[in-house]
C-alpha cells in the first residue's frame, strides 16, 4: 500500500481538498509554493500513463475546478500542472500556482508550513470550490 493509498483511506491524515469515487486531492505538506495540491487516483498504478483510459481522461476534469480555485486564491499567472512521479510509486499530478516556469522546478527547496498555514490554504481552496 502506497503512502497515497494510506492518505486516501485515512490511515495517514491529510489536508483534503476534494474527493469523488475515483480521485482524491490534498495539499502537498512540503509544497513548492502555497496552494500546491496533489491529485491522485484511488487505484494504485505507478505511472500516470499506465492508468486505465477512463481514469486518465477523467483526472483533468476532476482537477479543473481545483485549478480554478487555486488561480482565484493565490497570487499567480495560472495554475501549472506537473507530472513527476519519482518519489511515490502511485500516479499523481501536481497543481501549482505559478508565475514563471521556474515555479515548477522540483529541485528548489520546499516550503515548511505550519499546521495553521496548511489549514488556511486548505480553507481558501475548499471555500473557493463551493463556487464551482
């Protein structure tokens, strides 16, 4: 069972953003910037492009309102998307508020946010999702 599966099942706590029958979105607790969200399928598949076609097609539709909520609540030009997948063997996408291409550089130091800061980011995004 991957760490993401443990988050999905509640065995590991998370700052949940959204969920449906097939996907789960939550804050990255070591984000590149405030507003960094992970979107994962509920099935364990290592590589994004090994997902069944229906999941692959639906992951972006699930992520779309989250991306809009990020764009509307964080100082950014847009919500960037990245697929890295080297740290956890469970397909996932990163939704990150960006102003330039370097904002998607995963070699940069990660932020260390307090629980209160993470909760504040979670609330900004989840409150904005109610508009979609």
